[in-house]
């Protein structure tokens, strides 16, 4: 019995035995894409505006989207967002912060896609000098259908007031950026990012009113801002104005936004 067992066992050599096939893992069966989209916000005539690019290919061909792109293997998320702004808007050295990761399975019909939305705050003078993009671009006015910090999707329209249909989940990204700005306005200096280095108290108030989409009491606003410890008079006043020149201030950058 012992010899028979040894004989039979020797017929199955490790070199001739076929290993069992290992089934592919779910990660090998599905492609995952990580991208960044940037909500670049500015104030024009006291209203929030953003940069949009028209899509010239499916999906959502003909609709409008935020500047975005796929994260490259050598990049961090912040580096990818900075690159997108330079490549598609010619913007660099602006305030940038991460907003939220959008991961709904059906957000992009092409691939399983994750997009990390970012918000960039830009002074309107720089917005007027944006680098032309290969595709059609527009500086769109935001139409915010809710008050305060309720949140939700936001619409965009052209200078002529024509509604601009948005691709993907970019209406929700715009809404979150507005909500974030309004929520942080009273306890962080995000509003100063939309102003030149030297500004008047009236300009500062208009920035707050433009972000909040409501009027503020002039006297109480000025008292609050001057008592905040965030402002310092430059010792200079406005020039080339028809009215009495107002004093100029600058933001005292004591901590990160």
C-alpha cells in the first residue's frame, strides 16, 4: 500500500500541474478617474461671476462646464487645480481652497469618476484679463435661487441674461462654493481675496453685500470692520475720483484664511 501510494503520487508533478486561475479583482474590472474642477469666483458690478467653458464633445456637448482636468500621476490635488487654472484661464497665484469630493456613480457617463472641487477667489481686474482658451469661454453671472446658507444648485447666465445649461454636477459645485463663501465671510477674511491690495471701506462693504446678496447697514458695518483688527490705514486716499477721496486700507494678514 505504501509503494502504490508513492507511485500514484509521483505521476502528478508540480511542473505539470495547472494552477487555478485567480479571478480578477473588482478594481481590475473598472476604471477609476480622479479629476479636479475649479469654481473661480469674482465680483463684477457687485454680483458673483464665474468662468465657464463650452463642451465641444459628448457627453453634454454644447453645455457649459467649470475649468477642470484629470489629476496626473505626479500631482497632488492642489497642484492639479493650480495647473488647470493656468492652462484654462491663465490664472496663477490666486487664493485656492478645496471644497468637496463628488463621487456619485453616474456623475460621468464615460467612466467611474471622482471630482475634487476647488474654489478660487479672484479680483475682478484679473478676471478681465483672462487668457483665451482653445474652447469657447464665458464669464457667467451666477443666479442664486436661495438666501443665506441654505445651499443647493446655482444657475449661470450670460451677460445678456441667457441661461447657460451646465454639464455634469457643476451646478451643485457652484452652489457649494457660494455657500462656503457666505459661511466663512464673518469669521475668515475670504472677502479680501476679491479686493485689490488697497481698498476703501465702501469697496469692502460692496464685496460683503455682493457675496451675501443683501444690503448692510453702512455705519454698523464700518464699526465692525474697524474694530476687527483686520484693517490698517495706508495713509493714502483714492485718486482720480469725482467725489471726496476716501481713505485706503489694507488687510493685516495675521493668519491663514
